[in-house]
């Protein structure tokens, strides 16, 4: 471990209770995450009240463990996800950050969860601005031009279901457990006949960079209902794999089509961008990464993706952003101003033009 300042990151926006410590020299000193997947699986999705209560129980365990493993007097700031997310879950992380910061007399850095995902490929590397970014998570699908830290231009966004949400809902139609994305990816690998089903990607003939996945969801629903009706309410394993493959392909085609439009946009052309980032939970999907890699190769773009561990929610990316904000002294909140952190609108991080 280097002797540089340490930054603690705290993430509790949804169903992961996670804390991590990174040095300003980018050494990862500590990281631990409790996932609530096994709890929410029983309900087919995240139950907010249960999530908050579990965060509360796990946060105490994590802080005790942190104290056993890291000299917390070396902490120079605490970066905490303050928005967007489930309000009860966010509050557990924010209150833990405030309490620790008050005791240690160090500042709290308010972190936008999406901005945390943006830096996730750079947990152990310098961040290379400017870049084009595809954020695909359980709550968002966005294409963004990032000129520098905090200077973001939104090119396109979700108009109905987010990409991860679409994976999760299609998985439910196939009776697969929550979260559906990894399940669909695994099942699609088992397909024998790639051409039995085709689903049309949505809104791709349109010049908009915005995303729509609700039509794809409906196509899959109609197809599964039609097959089930003819087969005593049951799908065969091969049919499930074929549907998973075709749906994943339609999602990948949608993302690639929207990126193609973004690459032709005047904002992109004047930005001299050489790097593309995919981030958010769906960035764990190898099929999608392969399709986007082909687009990058044709357009001389270098693709950056987070390692699997940092694709889904984690505190290490929050601490990594904390390191950058510490360097630029962008605290947004100070320990003397104890009421200041409040969840704020997601679109506040984007430029209006
Ligand atoms: O970023 P994340 O952990 O949480 C949010 O901020 O929303 O993303 C979770 C989403 C879920 O919808 C999950 O199904 C999806 O990411 N996901 C995947 C994969 N792994 C996670 N989707 C497709 N393929 C995967 N391998
Ligand atoms: Zn996330």
C-alpha cells in the first residue's frame, strides 16, 4: 500500500451494501460487498423496504470489519452515493457517511451513482477524457459525451424501460430468477438453432438517440404466450434458450444502432473522441461487449469496459470518483454543513445544451 491519502466509498443505492477504500495513488486498500440478491429473488425484484432494513444491518457489520482492517484515522474523505436510487437505501449510506465523517472530522463527497458507473472501467487506471459513454443499467440507458470530469453532454436516454430492466422482465417471462440479465446471457449460450425466432429492435429506424425497449418486451410476451397456448402452458428448454438468444440479440442491435447514430452526430464529430466506455450492470454481458467491439474496430475507437466485479453496483467505483473529486476539491458537502446532502435530480449532472 502507498502512503497517500485514503478515500472511503459507500454505496447503498439499490440492493448492494458496499464499502471500499482507495488511496489517492489508486491502490485498492479494502473492498467488501453484501449482495441482497438471494433475499429479493423470492419476490422477483427488489423490495425497497426490505432493502433498506438489510442495508442497515449489513452497514454495521461492514463498518466494524473496516475498523479491524484499515486505520480509519488515515481516511481523508468519504465519498457516498447520494442519488439516484431507492430513498430508504440511499439514506442508510448517507447517514453512515455523515456519522463517520463527523467523528473523524473529514469531508463527505456527494457522488451521483451514474457518474460512479462512468469511472468504473478506471478503478486502477488514469481516466482518459474525452469519451463516448454507453450507460446500461437496471434503471438507465444513456449515451453521453464526457469531455472531462463533471462535463457531460447527454445525447440520448431511456424513454420507457431501461436495458437491464428489459433483461429482467424478459427473464421473468421465461421463469428465470432475478436478476434476469446474467440468466438470459447464460441461457442464450445453450442455443442450438439461432434462427428460429427474431425480435425486431425498437426505434432503430428513427434518427433519435433515445432508447425504447417496451415494444421488444411485448413481442417476447406475445411469442411466449402463443407457444405456451399450443403446448399446455409450457416452453421447452430449447425454446427458452432460443427466445433468450433472440431477445439478447435485439437488445444488442438496439444499442449498436444508437451508438452508430451518436458517432455520426455533430457533437461527437467535434469532440475528437477516441474512446468508448460501456458501463452499468449490462456491461457485464459478453455478447453485447463483442457486438460493440466490432463497431469500435470499424470506427477506430478503443473500447473500455469495467471488469465484471465493477460492472454491477460497488463502492470501489464510488471511492474512485471520490479520489477525482478530492483532487479537484469538488466536495459538494462539508462536515460542518450536516444537513446538506440530499438526493438531487439525476439530470443535474448533464449540461443543458
Ligand atoms: O448497475 P446495476 O448493478 O444496478 C443499477 O444501477 O441499476 O445494474 C443491474 C442490472 C440488472 O438489470 C441486471 O439484470 C443487469 O444489470 N445485468 C446484466 C448482466 N449482469 C447484470 N444484464 C445483461 N447481462 C448480464 N451479464
Ligand atoms: Zn448501478
